[in-house]
């Protein structure tokens, strides 16, 4: 029998194939029902593809089931099709405790060369590239399969994201708009286009666009739903909208997701704490003190540690910022231990992530001198994508650096790096206010004109 890509699967169960195809759709649409893949193995316990896809799913939902699913897939490999064997080898490498990321990438590249219609393997490969901090490789994967899929649903969202991560905003916008001709409700497309609007400081346009899109978000996973609202909140924040707009999204769109019986809390916490750090950097955390205390209480639960490196960075800040320095230190010590046990290549790569983790901890507890020492004079958060975060998610750490430089009295350095950032995004009022502060510290008359520019932008969007 064939799956939806037209590739041969060794099963006589049409229900198994149907469940596999449903899983494909859930993955590509960021749906809440990826667990449908578990139905496939009920319909055919011997299907290699069903078992290996279920094993991959269980890596993020129920680790205890992974060994038996892997064994079930391995024991039936002799009767598997070439496509099933390729998927098995790729996922087996991917979920190995000591995987070599480069080998895992090469296996994905080979699989997609042989089976270019498999968009779920493409998505899996792109996620791998994301955690490698290599959008260039992600683009390489998509360009490899695009000729065979140029009218397929979901393909252009997967094209747009690495383009925007590489700073190719015009190309990313074109790709997203082409995808909209195929499916306006693709959440990854919507997300990519919001990234573009946000980067180009089209804040009002971004919020209006995402608010309209939100009508289709109810079936989305906790991550995608709250992450899209996180983007909208950031646009309000960056566009200097009333703080109530941001708080409304936090309370009623992000935190409220936890009321759903099928919510995934860790995915909500990632977007919640990411938003609160932005608010903190902008000096507005007093409007969210209760929210931060409540969130930090949940983040003290060690069950949420070491799941996502990016989340760990944010947890370190939240715990340290709310007086839970001892717990934060435990988390940091655990991260150091994990890096020390990585293979040399991976360990060397993650040193930047570890340094950023230490700096987030020191920033949270108010030791700016130590945090600045750790980050060094040439810090650029964009070089830390190996923590599993987009450029937009990481940009807050650039802002943290700018503020600490000013607070520590390093006005000349702060002016230099802020002006460099403004060359890329000159429509951000917050950056102009920081620049004004730097010039005021040096007693320079340019501060007046810079302040006027900031004031004009503060009333320009909302």
C-alpha cells in the first residue's frame, strides 16, 4: 500500500495508512493530535514505518515506550520497503543518545534525494538544522525538494523560515505570499510572515494580520498557538502600544491555553517567560509582577528543566530574578554537567550556549558586571542559534546586553552596538530611547534629536 506521498509501505491495513497520513497532516499543520500515530501501530503492530514514527513521537511525549517501538521496527526491517528503511535509519540516528548531528543531517539529505515528496522528513530535517543553528543547511534541504513540490501545501512556510533566519526578508515574504495562494491557514506561513513584518518594524500591520489569522488557531498545538500570540504581543511591545495590550495577550491568549485539557504546559511556559523577559528589559515588569511570580513557581519544577536549552536560559533568568537563585544555580550546574558529557564536537558548539546561560543567570540576579564579562565585547546573540531559538527569540539577549552596558556606564560601547542594530531595524522606539540615554550619559547634544526621533516613533504605530 502507498502513503499520501505515493511511497510504498509494507502493510495490508488501510486503517494503518490512514493514521499515518493523519499524523503527517498533524505534524505539518502544527496540530494538537500528533498522537494519532499511536493508532497506526494498533492497526498494524508490525508496520516498520508506523513503529519508527511512533518512536519519534514518543521521544517528546513518553520516553518509556521508545525502546519497544524501536525494537518492533527493527524486528520487521527484513520485510520493509526501501522507503521505510530510509525513514527508519534516519530517525534511529536522530533519536540516538549520542547522535552526530552532521550524520543525522546527511541521512535526511539522502532520504530526501531519494524520496523528495516526504514533507514530514523534510520538516524533521529542518528542525534538526534549527537545533544545529544552521539555517543555511535548512535552506539546502528545502531547495533540494522544492522542484518536486512547488504546488504542495505547507512547502512555502518551510521555505520562508530559513530565508528569514538568513536575513533574506524580501525572499521570505515572497515565499510566504506564494504559500498563501495555496493555503491561507498554514500557521507556519502566518508565523513566517509575521516575522518579516516584525523585523521590518511594520508592527501595526503584523498585529492586524495575526489577529485575523487567529480565527484558525484553535486546532493548533500549545506551542504554535501561544507562539503566534507571542509574536503579536512583541509587536505591541516594540510598537510602544499601551502595556494593557501586552498583558491582555499574556493573560487571555498565552496563559489561558493552560485551561485546555489537552494543553502542553512546557510549550506555554516557553512563550510566557520569553514575553516576560522582553517586558523586563523594557522596564515594565512592574505591570506583570504577579504573573512572573506565578510562572517562576511553575518553573521551579525540575520536570521542566533540560527539555529545551532555550527554555533553560529563560528559566535561569526567571528564577534568579524572583529570588530563587539557589534553584537557578542547580539548573546551571546541571547544564554545565550536560555539556561536559557531550561528544567533543557538540560540547564545543554548546559552549556559547553555556556562556549565555551563565550570563542570563547573572543578569537575573543583578550582577551586570559579571554578566558583561561573560558575554565579552563582541557579543551577538545571533551567534547562539544552537540553543534552539530563532533570531527573533534570541534578540532579547542583545537588548539585555545593551541595557547592561548602559547600566554599567559603558556609554561609548553601547552607542556603537545600538547604532549598528538601528541600521538593520531603525523603526524600533526602544532602541532609539537606549541610544538617547547613551548620548545623554556622555553629555552630547545629539541626544535631543535622538529623543525626538524616539518620541515620533512611539506614537507612530498604535
